[in-house]
């Protein structure tokens, strides 16, 4: 139970910090703390929990008050990135966080363009995507340090799912 409550609390803290502090103080040069937290938690937990964490974090992010986009847009992007981060993030979580931090703004803008968002043009994408990627890359090590300090959970390696922990192969 505590294994599931701690990521939920970390996502809640990231959402509150994103909306109340980061977006108000840094204006256009703001990192996406929710995205980075989802990517790191997914890298620690695995692909399926990463997709669930990404969907829940994205849906909560979609429902927050300054939402001026289609409902479910961030949920879809963070669900896909949570799954991908869970698949690849066991060994190098900082690299996976950096890749998610660079890819996510483009995915959000691309999905917004597909859904018909009026403010998404090539000019906006060409200026906003690099700025968002740089902000996420700068904030990634800080989020990695903070989440590791608060949630040191490691995911279990494949092949360690024996029914009896003391069972040794070949012993008859």
C-alpha cells in the first residue's frame, strides 16, 4: 500500500509546485515538474505502473485550473512517455528523464495541432519547444535528486519472481 501512496503524494507535490510556484514565478522559462516526476517514477517502477502513473498525473494536470487545452491531452502524452520510460529507464534514469523532457513538449504541441488547437503553429513550435526542452534538461537532475531522496524504491529485476524465496534450482 505504501508503495502506491508515495508516488501519488510525489505527483501531488509536483502538481502543486508546478501550478503554484513554477508557472507563476518563471513564466515562459518553466520546467515541467510533473513530466519529470512521472518519467522518474516510471523508470523506477516499470512500464505498466509507469503508464498508470503517467495517465493519472496527466489527467490531474489536465484538470488543473489554468487548462486551456483539450481534456486528456497531457494524460495521453504522459501515459505514453510513462510506458516508454518504464521500458527503458531501469539502468539510466537521468538519460530517460532527459529524453522525456526533450520529447514531451513536441508531443504535446503535435497532439494539440492534431486536435485543432488554435495557438499551435510552426513558428510557435520552433520557439517554444527548444525553450521547454532546455528548462526540462536543467531541472532533470534536481528532480532526480529530490525524488530519490523521498522515494528510494527500486524495481525488481526480471527473473526474481520465484514463489518460494529460498528455493535453489537444482537442489533435489
